[in-house]
C-alpha cells in the first residue's frame, strides 16, 4: 500500500517507531523464527494494517493537540499574528499589510481592537491562516512549508503516542531483561544490543519527546507558513 510523503513521515513512522521495541524484543527471543513473523507482518500489511496504523498515528496526535496549544498560549500561527505576542513589530506589520491585500474582505485587527476583543481577533487570524494553508498546499512551490509541516506532524504524533510508546518500550525492555536472566552468560550479543536499544527508546520517550520538543517544529512551521504570504500573488 502506497502513501504520500506526508502520511508516511508524519503518521506512519511515529507508529512504527512506537512499535519497534516490541519487534526488537521478539528478535531477541526468537532470532531464528523470523520467517513466521514475516508472514504475519505480510498478512497485516495486506489486510490494511498499515492504513490502520496511519489513522492511529493521526488520531492520537490530533486528539492531544489542544493540550499543546493551551501550554503554548495558543496556536503558533495565531500567536505569531497577534500584536501582543509579536517579537518583531516591523515584520508583523508587513505581513498584516500583505494579508489585507490578499484578503480585502477581512479586517485585520488593530492593537486596540485586539486588546478589546482578543477572542474575536484570534478568529480573524485563524481565518487568515486557513487561507494561507489552502494557498500553500503545492509542495513543489512551497517546499519549506511542506517540510516543516511534515516535521511538526511527526513530532506531534509521536508526542500523542507517548503513553503507548513508553509502555511498549518498557515491556520490550523487561522481556529482554528476563531473557538475560534466563540465559545468563550465554545470552547472544544481538539480544543484548536489542535490550540496550530498547532502553534508549524508553529514555527517549521519557526525556526527549516533550511539548517543548514539539513546539520547536510547530513554531518553525508557523514561521514558514506566515512568511509564504509575501510570495503570494495579489489578484486585482
């Protein structure tokens, strides 16, 4: 089954990474019995299992996205269009002016209007962002927007899968620890290597995959998307 680049990178790969420690534990316990597992995996793929994995990766990330936005003080693209959150007022004003030209029917709030009605102002900014998303879907014309969108989707969905990833990594690690206790000094080196990899995965889930780790790419995507407005043609 073929998937587009975004689906593979942002939705499928996070699920496969989350499941990898279990595969490593299986390899450690049954190094000579992988043929049967290959048949099982082939049946899963043939029956649409990868499509299910894609949906799982997407749903877990999207479900937890509002929690991320709450921690960050709002959607990154919306924050970067606010007067009160702008780090560079000159760039913000230039982008607001461009959006006024691109969307003449949309009234961009002034600082006073935003302060008086922040929720209404955010709705205006979100409508501008929705316009930009639709205008920048061509990944050949806007490769940087596409690249950062893939990066953000990958990290967001990994963070959404974090509870599952921790559980699977812990189970995989425990399974290999049991193997080492059973076999002792006769434990095959590849099995020990699989155990060390599972420990690294567990540490990664606990330490690396955090809201701040996701925010880095979220802000990068927001910056690239908003910067794209300066390259859009104005239709008279």
